C-alpha cells in the first residue's frame, strides 16, 4: 500500500513520517515515532490507555486515523513534564499513590490534564466523569480521584 | 495517606524491633517512571524488521484434528514463516515440571486434537499484524468434533469424554495415583452422629478473568552472540525463562529475559502464554518477533481463575460449637493442568478455615473439562473456599440462633490448638480481628466475647491432640468408594501418615530478617525441636485427652517418607506443592 506523508507537532516538536492510509494514531506514535507514552489496551476504544490530546482535546489514539492528524498539535504524557519539573498532576499522582502497575497512568494523566485545562476547579463528580473512559484494574480509582482533586487545588495547576 | 497501626499487643512475640516504615508514606521507586511514561513495559521497545506473530485457534471445545493445510497462508503477502506443532522442539509441557510436579500435558501448538475452544494450533509470522491476521484466515484445519464435558463432577463419571489424554481419568493424579488431595483428622462421621444439627451446602464459583490493562505478550529478538533477548510481561520472570528454555530446547543461559514492569498481572501472567513461540519464531527467522494477545484473546483465552464447586457439611452443637466439618471440592482446571494441581494443595492446607474443629475431613479434586485452562489468581485455591466457609459460618450462626461474630470467636483457633494438618496454631489473631471489626462497626458483642483472647484456652485438653483417624477396610484413610465400608482399623492417636516435622524453608530471626535455608525434603517423622509451650509435642502426649477418642497408644513407628527426595530447585515459593512450606 502506498504510504502517505504526515506532519504534526508532537509535544511541541515538529515531526514528519510516512504512514499507511489505514494506520491509527496509536501505532504511528508508538511504532512510527517511538513515543511509547500512549499504550495499547484494547484497540477498540474501551479502555482509555491510549488517550492523547489532539489540539487540546482528549482522543483515543487507537480509534484516530493517523492521516486525520495532519498539522495538528498532539500531546502525550511523555511531554507533560517541563524538563525536570513535573506537572502538578504528576506530583499529585506520586503523592497519592495513584498508580500501581502504572499501565493506565499515561491515559489517566492525559484525561485529567484535559479536564483541568478546561475546568480548573472540578467537583468530584466532574473528575469521575472525566476519567470515566479510562479503565484502571489496580487502584480502585479512589487514589486517582484524590490525586486529581489535590492537583486542582495546587499552585500552578492551571498550566495545561 | 492512610495510616496503619501495628498492634503490638497482638503481635508482641512476632517482632520486637520498632518498625520505622509502617504508618509513613514512602515514595515507590517505580512511581516517577509511571507518571512520566518513562516506565518501559514489554511492548515499549522498538526493533527494526520486527515480525508479528498471531495464532490460529480452535473453534471447537473438543475435536480431533484430521488435517491442517497452511499452503495458502504460507503464500500470503508478508508471511515469513508458519509454525505447527512439529516445529516446537518440546511440544508438551506442564508449568510445574520446573519443580518436578505433574506430567507434561499441554502442547504449545495442538497436533492431533484440541481440548478447548481457543487452543492454539498454527502460528503465523508476518511483517505486520494485519498481514498475520489475514494469513490466519487462510489456514484450513479439518476437525472431527468430539463430545465435550464442562462440568467438574460429570467429567469424573465413567464414560465421560477424555479431555486430556495424559490424565485419562479426567483428574490430576497426586503422587501419580491418587485422584484427589485428602485430609483426615478424627472421625467426621462420628462427629456428625453426635451433632445437634448437621448442615450441608453447595457453593459454585465462576471462572474470573484477570483482565489486566496490558494484555499478555512478549518480544523476542536474536542477539549477536547466539542468545535471545526477551522483553516479557511475565509475573515470574525466571519461571517464564525456565519454561521457555525447556519448550524451545535451549540452555537457559541462551535466554536473556527482561521484565519486571507488568501492566497488571493478578496471576494471569505466570503461564508463559507467548514467550516460547516468540523465541522459537526468532530462532527460526532470525528476526525479532512480537507476540501479543489482543483484548479479545486476553478475555477469552487468557487463562482465568478456575471455578470451584465446594460442598461443606458441618456438624453443629446447639451452643454454637462446630464438632465436625467435611469439605468436598472440585477445582476446574480446564483442559490442562497449569497451576491447578497447586491450587488444590493450597485449598487442602487452608481447610477447615481459621477454626478449631475436632473432626475434619476434606477431599479436593482437580477436574479436567473442555474449558480454557485456568491458572493462578490472587489466592487461588483459598479465596473460593474462604467464601464458601464464611457463608457457611453465617448459616451456622443462623441455625444455632447465635450472633455470627460470636460464633466465629467461639470457634476460632487459639494459640496452641492442633490443626488437622498436625501442626499447632501459632500467632493466631482471629478473635482479636473479630473484636476490632465489631468495635469499628458498632456491633454489640457479649462481655464473654469481648474477654475472649487468642492467647487463652488454646491447646487445652483435646485441643492439642491429634485424635485417632479412621481407616477403611483397605487400611486407607477412606477412598470415596470405600467410605461406606466397615471401619477395620484406626490410625493411632498422635500419628499421621505424612510426617509433620519438616525443616522450615525460611527461619525468621528475631530482628525480622529471614535467613534462607535449604529447600527441605520429606523426612521420617521425628520429634520437632521443642518450640516454646504450648506447642505440639508428638508422642507421648503431655496429658490424657479429654476426648472420647481411642486412648493414646504406644509411640508409633515412624512412617516411611511418602515422596522421593526432590532435587533442589530455586522455586522456593512453590515448595508447598510438596507440603514443605514453613510451619
Ligand atoms: S487502546 Fe484505545 S481505548 Fe483501549
Ligand atoms: S495502575 Fe494498573 S491499571 Fe491502573
């Protein structure tokens, strides 16, 4: 199959690659560009571990056609920290034991990041709603909810 | 952060140092990796020229394979290699063969028959996942469907279809001849006869899928020095390494396993579901090979927790004392053994629950059925029987018209009580756990129940004794088919067939650090090194038991070892399959 050229910004850097027209964004990020932040959990839009931001909106990379991202801004957990300085959500996840195996964590952080960017002081219900597309098999969600609420109240949380 | 409290009043003799971690938050060393997405799971590795492996699975629960035609698949675009059973160097394995337990019974790729729906038959290696999947559809397999059996008791009946030719009786063979794990202590029939109430209930569990967020998988890549690098999701990395080395028939030092970052396991990542075929593919093609289950495969064919059927029959006195308990349980192994043989041993070690009962019998079977093989999952062998036991306890409380918390306190093990496994209970704390739970739940307890203590009353009178064990006409401790026969012999009080005194695997020192010792072997019975009283002294008993059982006889001759001495292996954690777990 003829490959198509594709360019977008990934975590603030311009990236260019060639993709199959049928490739999804998840494979393109992981296998094409080597960003292993988004994970594969189901490939069918049910688990949320592949969540990335496309122009600031949370999207499931496994259900997003790569070619539809031409010229977009893609953000993943790999680019969430500002150099050595962690994002307040990352700090809060560490402080609240919000990861056990860590496999859902990149997707959770991305969903939470999208929430706080739009709604800096969410209620508990809004947090639960925001991560309702993300499955965590380990923590039972409570530490994750607590971490997101704590990050919302931390200084600097409004940084997207 | 929630704080935790160390109840030194309960565990005073357990540790005498001051713990300086419990109750404090400590940052986990893997957390920074998790929140920055720098943690590398097995699939987070890139290799040039990587092939993708997919398997063709059986659509039948049970069928003979008449013919396999892979010619069209071999010619399909991107396909680099097709694997069949004949390509697997050692195409029969059982996981616990690494510690010489059980017979090899499971092929990596089925050859002449399939025994469960989803059993792998053919593997395709192609340049892309899509190409591998497309080629899988081109494989033609001619099946002759066979009758299937799905029920753990039906499968043990004469005439049931043979699920697994290695075990033609459809049960796992303990010590190569016994159809179940047995435990006998005292005389349950006599206990039932003397009980005010006898109650039997059946409990049926379901299989449970672990559903890890990361599916099972691995990537194997040839290194330049004749070795193979394997990124694996395995929960037991060296277990997976040993299993893979055996199946692909290489020395284990040719395999370089990297893992430890498991995207959720819960027991479902101990079966080496993908590593052997990934390594074999890398050996035969010289290319890196990635074999990852997709979500559907994980849910349908990633081995679940085995369903158990449990019957509990209890003899209860009106005052709430349980005087006899008989447990019969059937563990659904699915089509192959994997770890179910071990689950039944754990189950046997766990009955009759944390209660002192003078007459206990249990018969735990591992049944083969035409279901997906089951495996480890969080307390397997114990969790299900605990559920059954505790529901039964509530029913007993109702029958005795007693508070369920108080019934548990009344029957709880106390320090020094003799367990049916012929070991004295130590460091017991059920009484206190129930007291604390009642207090936190504002559950009223009687003064008597509040005053109860694990340190009081244990090991008194018959509670420290090993009662006489009934033998059947054949001098055995009771096969199911001879249970109704006349009792002709009695195993003398204070004795057991399996020597109770064994070296501990780990000897905890007073500073809490464990000093590993050698993996023990069965040894003839001999008096245990005297532990502090009121621990169990084999024979002669310190005083006459206040029981109605046969009087203590002369010290018995030591029974012969019941299992051959096992060669040493590293798998200390599994040593309890030989009954050699510490204390
Ligand atoms: S992998 Fe995209 S939602 Fe599960
Ligand atoms: S931490 Fe394991 S899935 Fe969430």
